[in-house]
């Protein structure tokens, strides 16, 4: 059994019989006149539908703010425990996009005159996950990393199962870029996880690579089951007909995709170009690109699409006649957030290989959106059946609602409820109440990297606990605070943010703020509120930068979110121009500029440019440890050429002097947030929060070529090196009053030596001055990999780890030549246990 209906002859007989029955019914209605409404039975005709999801795309910034509002308002008596529980539940529902679905899940089908309209599923739950019985516990190959998966795919033969355990997340980004790799399932192979088994949400395959190739390609009789499959683009972007990517492409017969969660691909969740594909019991969501964004796209192919949940999709199902298309679409639920229409058919100008006649049957689906139902174009009406579906609105409320069999469906599901519970809730509205005094940590941050699945689980558990009798509210508040900390990830730094220095014998060691907070933000005293050009969109920013000249200010509105993802070109900032926003003004984090594609850099800066008060977010906050090992370790390392096939990216790049970056947040750049070179000088990097720039082998907060800078009053975290220097003669920096917050992939401050450059010298820069800094990482606070032409001076710093935990030579030098150049004096070590001054 492949899930398909009978042959063409039987189908035509069915159409004739159905036509005859319709005529009889119509005649009976005319004879009877307008009578009483048809009797309605309120029996439950479907198994309970439970949403099982582990992929979420709500901005964690707004979740964090909302939680801090709840904590504040509960502690101040403005909210009751019941109100807190309700808002927590509403936050989870907004993360899911499930509010309308949950309101109406008891009304998903209706019985009128003994005919059932809407979903009639039995057995496995619609959307899969919940108690899905046909799931796997193990396989012939059990894989937990990208390397293991690629190896298994190369070895597996027909009948084998490749299993990804439910607690495993595999990132394929590096393979997709550096190896131009796509996951290809050969004939008869099953790729599986355990979604729905003992509460598992399924092992996760994901990528942040946006490429014009499918993520997974399925061969003859392959099966993909029980997985979370997450792509790189959940947003409503207009890609201008380039870089369209599907989650799964089926171009061979006999493929089944079941019990999967599939999200965030800009072309289609599943693209079908082969015969006899069965797509059932999946949750397909957040596929929304402009002019694309298909949940399932059947392109000149034959497919059964049944028992799926669709959510935040532009078009749930699309059929392309190439030259024909055959689809049976049944027992699916549109959860209420479809953007354009449920089903669309388009005629292709090019030919195809499908031998079937055109046929589309849409039956027993429940559609909760207000979007248009169908766009059928010139599809032959005699080949289209639309019956026994249950629609949210009344028929005449839909755009172009006249379609074949319009009277063979039920309408007005919306009328089952007088009001939709929580329909007007918005996490943005809750977050808008946030004020700086509600922050649990004294950092102004717009950019958070966290596991949203973990955050969701914590919030859902909290909401459940609060509703129970005998709840201990001190524990609930601690749990909410812990969820905020899960989002922020500051860990060890929390206890040092208010006082980042240590007092020993009346003397202060470490970072001491000036009149403004470390990292800038709230409390900063030089904040722009206007400019010569005021912008809030990508187009306005590009236009302003093309016109701005020396002395002018391009001001980005504080609530602006500017997406550069589809802009392939670097943006140039002319000499003497300031780009500003209002980070720290009241509760503003500053305008956000971000890019999700691996282009480099975001901004190319000319002389005397100032960047102030804005947030700049890159596409790659990951350390890429596996990729570095594959490039440089083991028996057959692939080397530097391979390593740099994974595109590197800077945030700000200049070869000119006089750059000032202040009161900004910069994160997510594989090479470095700020790069200065070109024999330049007079750079001032101060009062910034610079984090999550940590690709192994690169990963710098501030990177120096042949350049000299002053770096002060910054917060650094999750960088491979917070400060890096190439070590060229004449380069150097002074770093003072910075707080390294505890996470560092390698040593914190760096200066390369001649061996790193391969120039035959031992030179490691000119003067490197490091004083009054606090290092909470247990990695080396600094490493100077050669001899400076000037001096290295390290004094009045506070270091978390004890001195004995380091190889002394790396800090003090190895011989007399080093001792002359390396000055290490009057620092505190061992904040971890008992601070000790090392003279």
C-alpha cells in the first residue's frame, strides 16, 4: 500500500456518481425550500492533536524582557500568581504560533446530516510526535556528529537505518559550505530519530548555510522519519529569485517522509519531483519567503499529503503541472497562520515525465486561516475535487471563494467560539513595559544566543508549576530568573557585573568603570537621538550611506531592525561619517543591523569613521570545533585551503586611521567583530559589548593587522581571542578596564609572532600594554607569541584562576631575552578561591 487512490477509470466513475448524487441533493433542496438548519453532532471525530515542537524562532530578546517584566510585576504586587501563569502560557503559545489552533482544537471537525467535515484522523496524531507508534529506538548506524553522519551515509546500503538519538543536534553548515555537501539517501535507506517516543522531540539536523540546493535528497524507497529538520531562513524575505532552498527534495519513487518537524527553508519544506511520495504526520512550519514559502511543493509529480500540521507557511501545498500533477491532500490542519493560500496550482512552461492525468483531491482538511483557500489557475475543473473540508470563515468571506464543490464543505468554524482566548496577546506588548531597572543583569543587550527549545521547556514547566496548589513562590521566582540566565548566558560574570574589580589591602585591581557602565548601554552619557539622515529600513540605510559626507550623521532609529541578509555587497562608510543609534537611551538597545548569510564584511570603513550606539549581528556565532579538527588534525587533515572554504566574515573592517567604535553591541562574526589594519592608528574601541565571535582558528573581538589602538571599558565574552594582533612590526594596543566575562575558546588577549606569519622573525608587535582588566576565563589571560619590539606590560589586572594553573613561561617569558621585554607586575590571581597579589 502506498497511500494512493484507485486508477483513472475508477476515479472517473467516482466523479460521475458524485455528480449524480450532487444533483439529487440539489433537487431535494429546491423541492424542500429553505428549511431548518442541518442537525449538527458535537461528537469528537478525531484523536487529540498535540503539538510536538522543538524549533522556535521568536527573538529571545523579547522573551527575556517579558520574563523580567513578570518578575518585577509579581514582586511588586501588580500581578497575581494566576496572571503570571497565564502570561507564561501565552508566551509558549506565541513561540509555537499555536493560539488559534489551541482555541479550536476541540472543534476541528463537525458532523452535519451524518457527513463528517474536517479532519477524521485515527491512529497516529496529526502532525506526528505525540505517541507516534512507528518510531525507531536505534539503527544500524547510530550517529551523533556531522562526521559520523557523512561516514554512515557513505557506507549504508538498502534496508539500513541511520539513527540520530533524540538528544543530538547535528550542524551540517560546515559540510554544506566547505564540501558543497548535500545529504543524499541512497535507495532503500531510512534516516530516523525517535520523535514522539518517551517525550522525545527527535534528533535534530540543521544548517545555517543558505544555498540553492536541497538540504536532504531522498533516493528510491527512502524513508525520513522522526527527525527535527531545521533550515537557515524562517523569515519573510524577498530573495529576488536566488538562493532558494528546500528541506527535503524527493525526485525518486516510493519515498516516505513521516513524523518529522520541518522548518525554516525559504523555498519548500518538502519538494516532490518523483512519483508515489507519501508525506504524512509531519509538522511543517515557518516557511515564508516572498513568492515562495511552500510547505509541500509537488512539481510534476504524484503525492499523498495527509495528517500534517502546517503553520506560518506562505502556501501550504503547491502543485506544478509539468505537464500534469497528481495530489491527494487529506486530513491536514492549517493552524491559522497561512499567509497566502492553502493550496495553489501553477502551470509550468516546461515539460515533465509524470504519466498520470491531472488530479487533485482535497478532502477532510481543517483550515483555520483567513487567507485565501485555493489558487487553481487554469487547472481543469473536472480533475479537481474539494470536499468534506472545514473552513474557518463563512464561504463568502474568502477572496475568490467560488470553486468546484463549494457546497460540499463546511464553513464558519470560527463561530464555534464567541471570542478567541488570548487572541490579542502579544509578547511585544509585554516586553514594551520593560524598563532598565527590571534587568537582572547590568548589561544592555539586544543579541542573545541560546537554545530556544530549552527556554520553551523551562517556561512551559514554570506555567504548569504555578497552576498547582502549594507552589513555593520563592522557587518559582528563582526558576524565572534561571530562565532569564539561560537566555543571557553570562554565567560566572553575574557576580562581577556590579563590581568588576577586587579590593586587596586597600588597593583596586581589575576593571574599574568610569562615569559610564562597562560595555556601554543604559547610563552612557553621549547618546545620539537624531542625525542628518534618519533611517529605519535597509533601503534607507543604503541610500543614506551613499550620500553621507564628512561630518554628517546617519541615525538609525532605536527600534529599527535592518536585515542585510539578501544584500550581497559590503556597505561602505565614507570618511568622517558617523553611524549612530540610541543604545542606552532609557531602555533602548539601539537599532539592530544583522545579516544571516556568510558574506564579508558588513561594513568597510574609511578614515575617521565613528560607529556608536548600534547593534551589529553576524551570521556565525559558533566555535566550529569539528570543522577545525577536520581541517588541521588527524591523519589526513584537509588544510588551510579547505578551512577557508567556509566563508569568513568581519563586522567592521578598516584600513584607515581614526576609527571610533563606542557604546555598541557586536556579535556573531566568524573572523572578527572589528578588524583594523593598513598601517593605521588612533583607533578607539570603548564601552562596547563584544561577544560570540569564536570560530576556532579565527574568532576575534578586536583584530589588528599593522595597526595601533586603545581598547577600554568593554565587555568581552564567547570570543576565541577577545583581542588579537598579527604581530607585525609597528602594531600594538593598550587594553585597559575591560571585563572578560568568563567564556573564551583560547587565551583572551593575543599577539602573534613571526612563526605565525611565517616571515622568519620572532617579532610580536610593538608595545602591548594590558592593565586594569578583569579576566574571568580560566584560559590564559594573554599570550604573546614572540618578542615585541617595544614592551609587553601586564599590571594591575585581576585573574580568576590561580597563577599555578598556568605554565609560567607563557606569561613571564622563557629566557633573558623575554625577561627584558615582558613586564608582569602587581596583579591579583585566584579570584576563584582567595585573591592573591603577585608582585
